[in-house]
C-alpha cells in the first residue's frame, strides 16, 4: 500500500556520470508505482546528455545553473514546480535547506546526514559504507519512505535503465565505424574516479589485437589525451577520438560500437545502459569493488584485480587476461 499518491516527484543527484546512471532506475520504479506522476530530475549541466536519454524522466533541471540564482529566486523556481516529493539521493546541504524552505510535503533523505535531521521529514536509515548491496540497489532504499519496499535485483534495475532516447550518430563519426570489423572503445583514463589499468597496458593491448578484425578508438577528454595521444601506434585501425566529442556525441558513439573497455568510470556505465559489450576493470577492495559499482546492463563483463598490494598504483590485471576476454566475447 502506497503511503501517498504524488503528482510531482523530484529526484536530486548532482554529482558524476556513473552515480547519476545508477540513480536513473528510480525513475522507472516511480513510474511503475505512480504512473500519473511527473518525474523531474535535478542534475548538473555535465550529466544532462545522459539523463535526457531516458523516457521515464519528464523534466530536467541543472543545479549548476540554479545555484547561480539568489536564494529567493531559487525558492521561486522550486515553488513553481509544485512538487510534493523530493528525494535527496546525493545529499547537499544547500539543496536540503532550499527544499525545507519551500516546504515540499515529503522530503526524503538518508538519516546519516546531520542536516537531514533538520531538513527532511522522511529519513531512511541505511548505510552505504558497509553494505553488500550495489549502489543502484542502495538508492532504491530511499523509496521505502514512499511505501516501495521491494528488493530489486541488478537484472531488474538494468531493465529499468535502458536508454531509449539516444540521439542519432552524426555521419562524421558513423563513417569511422567499420561493419566488417569489431569496433572497440578504449577509455583509458578516469579523471581520478577509479584505480586505473594504465595507459601503457591499453596501448600494448591495442597492438596485440588483429588489425584485420578490430578497430580501436581511444576516447577521453582533451586534458586526458596528453597522457596517451603521443604514445598511440601509427596504425590505420587505431583512432584517437580524445577531446573530439561532446558528451552527447560520445553517448551516441558508444551506443553504436561493439565493445567498451574501461576502469570504473562514467563511460563504462554509459556503455552498460547502451547494452553494448561492456568490460569493466575493478579492484576488488571496499568500497570501490565491482559488487558496489559495476555498471548496469545486459552485456557486462567484469575482470577483477583481487591481489593488489597497497602500494600498487595501477590495477594488477594482465594484458593477456584482457586480450583473451575480448577475443572470447567477440568471436563471431
């Protein structure tokens, strides 16, 4: 039995790509439980291209723009949305203060943030740090405040997060994808979000893959490209796309590729929800292990580093293991 019948629900997650992707199943759950409700996502400008790929999101607002307004303008904006439920998935003190000021009827947050005791009237008691649950499963615990108590499997959450509104790929990038080969994306940096495998290993792997069977695209930001662009082999099948795509274009390109290889970073989660073959490289230590952070999706494969000394600066996974995995997965 649902506690309320909300008309407008706001989900707030204003941090990075991977975190936002693992929050998006909430929109699917809420649409099923409250089919007449409008679902609004409060995110950031950077993640908007991801959020807008999902049909269960009715409206998107960018906190990076809202926070530039003075406080009264923020209050007027939030009041205009006429929300009756606000879910703080990523706790931010300034947002909690704003939501309390507007007096949205149902204000949901974790009880593990002191400021939520003063700003939220529905506090859910669960811990992320010591839990064995996946991050996406932990996010669903916040819905208990709305009477949604189901324990969701990763398979169920993956079904709820499939991206259905991805923009078409431009001819400029579509022409790079070869139908006679497997098109692989190597995203070798992580902007500090994960323990990385190492640029040199990605490059060594690219040299070992059959040039007649594989096209390999290196992606990343322009700043990240300084770590690998000058090292890339001069081979026709190895293409540098770092710094050449907007996030919209990257999402479209990933959705049209055959496989993406990366450590635990945003593009890995994008590949998962695009249902391309997604190979994630993970250190199996809390709190960054794959059980907590592996991407959602139907074609996700995880290679684990389970024996990494504390002094190791890169994932202790062999090139041969990753090469074998790619070859086995991509066999016709």
